């Protein structure tokens, strides 16, 4: 059992820390700059509070808030401390008390209490490979550029047509076209860098080629699978967990005799990944004979198109996971007839 539980509430420029001595039930609070230097100052404060307790008996816990939590988490992990990054929703739902107010000091205290009570569920944070971190940042930057280009394109198309446009409208349209061309060039540079990173790591390259062999899954969807599953090591090849994170796994609700609903997908998911797999499903239904046969079979059974499409998303994730697990590329010639297609979809997804 850890003797010192440290809760960290991350913010953009600073973070609050509350350390609890599990044995003596004493605590200390501090606020530090969100930087490696701030993490070093925090360690000094915790060491002083611990009064000789070995650092092996310390446990740091914080909410996974993306970039805000990465600096301190990386510093503590590289120094060899036990760092546990937990989902903020899990911590919030476990408080066990009704809290009407909110402040950073109380939040850090709550996180420390969570670490103390649920130590048996703690998972030591492991730094992902640098290549995966770089790919994730490149994907995020590409999303920003694509979003900016879409906004510019929409703003141009919404200008009403006139016989005489005028100099202002002409200037706006030419400026938007010029900026869109620049954005296209920058997107191309990002994609070239992605390809360079993929080719430099054999394990990533192998899975990338396997995933791209599936008709309907292209570069961005493939990279999303590799990055958000940490090259299929994060979810232990559990397709159900991956589908849940992507937001396409259905769940039912039952309670007593009054609550009984049919399975529905949850809104608690990564919306960006759900949109990406939706695009892949649309393409696969049209161009992938296996998925097309599966989709039509669902429609023939009476399922509405939206539910059938969600089933297709789920099935694609199961097939892709099986392909990577078995190191097997998608064989277009093997899945040819309707009966063979249905049979082998079930086999791959099992």
C-alpha cells in the first residue's frame, strides 16, 4: 500500500497539488507552474511533507486533460515516479459526496482521495513512443487546417450571386482561394511527414499496410486507429473496447421491471473518431463487396438504414482488429459471393 497519495489538478498555466499521508491522515496543498520546473518544485514539497518516506511509497494521480497534463506527467514518469493518469469522469463520479462549490484546491484533494481509495485499480502511466506522439500532433494539426479550409470555402459559397459582384466580393473570393491553396500545400507537407514517420518504424508500417488493405479505410482512418490504440497495444486487441471508445458499440439499459430499452450507442465517446469511422463505413458499403453484402443482409432483416450503418461501423472495427491481430491483409478475391462474404465476415470478426 502506498503511504503518500498525491492528487494533481491540471490547468493551462498552473496546477494544484494535494498530498495525503495515508497513515497519519495529514495533508498539504500547493500550487505550482505547469512546467518541468513546477513539477520539480512539487517534488521538493512532497519530499518535505513525506518526512523520510521512500519515494517508492508515493503515488501521483491526475486527470487526463490532454496537453495540459502532459508536461508534468512526462517529467514524473521519466524520473521513475508512479504516475496514474485517470479519466476525469471516473474521478468525478466516485466522489461519494455532494459538492456544490468548485475550486482547484478541492479538486486536487478529491483526486488524492480517489488515488488513496482506488489504489488497487491504479495503472502506471507509460510514455507512448515518440513516433506515435508526433503522429497524433500531426493529425490534430491537419484537422485544424481542414476545418479552416472548410470554413473559408463555405464563406465563399454563401456569398449571394449577383450580375455585378463588385470589387469587395471579388477581393474576398480571390483571397479565400489563395489561402485555400496555401492550406492545401501545408496539409500536403503534414501528410508527407506522416508518411516519413510511418516508414521509419517497422511495427507501425506493418499495421498501416494491413489496415489500408481494407477497402474503405484510407490514410486518416488508419492513422487514427494506430494513434488512438497506440498501435493496437492499448486495448489488448479487444474489439469491443475499441468500438466502445469509437462510440459505435451498443448498450442496453435494464432496471427492475420498468426500465428496459433496446441497445443504443452511448454519446460518451470520441466524436472525432466516430465521424471518421462513419466516413469509412459509407465508402465500404459502396465499394467493399463484403461490407455491401453484410449491409444488404441487415436491411433485408428489417433493420433501418441508420442502425444497419452503425452495425457496419462496428463490424469494420472487429474485422480490422482481427486483421492486425492475425497479421493478415484483406483479400478482395477471397470474399466474392454473398454466402462466402457473410460467412467470412463472421469468421474474421470472431
